């Protein structure tokens, strides 16, 4: 069975964040990191070369495939700050309507800068997603 492509690494989170060129994006990343630390109670780890992740959960699909992945995380991509909401968005319609200017993928939330979204709503979304993941999966 194939392993997840994205794995935790020993790379330093602080060095990674300090290397974010855009000053505002770097500040936004630090705020999002603080939200995720509060939601998970976990320290950040690098997942692959460009994702800052918090906590871990173990999944097992009906197909038999299983593995470990981060509970939540983010990446300062060139086009947008990407926040990983592993629970997806379908159960958070009310929050999503109040969030502000954003786009979504299956488990990815994209926004240009933190000022484009309501920070309190974002933190609530992260916290509720982490709570859901903890209720459904083994986490650490």
C-alpha cells in the first residue's frame, strides 16, 4: 500500500516562516499558526517542504488504506494562504457564510490575506474542525 506523499519532516517551522518573503503574509501565517496551536494544543511541525501542520490523526478507509495526517495546517502559497480544514466544509455552512472573501477546495480554504476574512470566524472554523476530527479519529 502506498504511503502518503506528504509526511512530517524534521525541518524547522520558525525558519520556514521567517523565510516567507512577503511581510504581511509572514505576519498572517504567525496569526494562523497561533489559532491552530490554540485549537489543537500541539506544536507545529513541517509536513513536506511547505506545509505547517498541527496534531495528527489516523484514518482507515473501507478499502483498507490507512495512514496518518495532520489535524489541521496551512501553507503560504504564492497565490493564496491555504488553510487545511480536514473535516471539509459541508457541516460549516453558517460559518462559511460569515467568513469573508475566500475560495474552497475539498479540504482547502484559500484567501489572499487574513484581512479578507473574519479572524474570529476562521478560528472557530479551525477549532470546530479539529473537534470533529478528534471525535471521529484517533488523534495525538
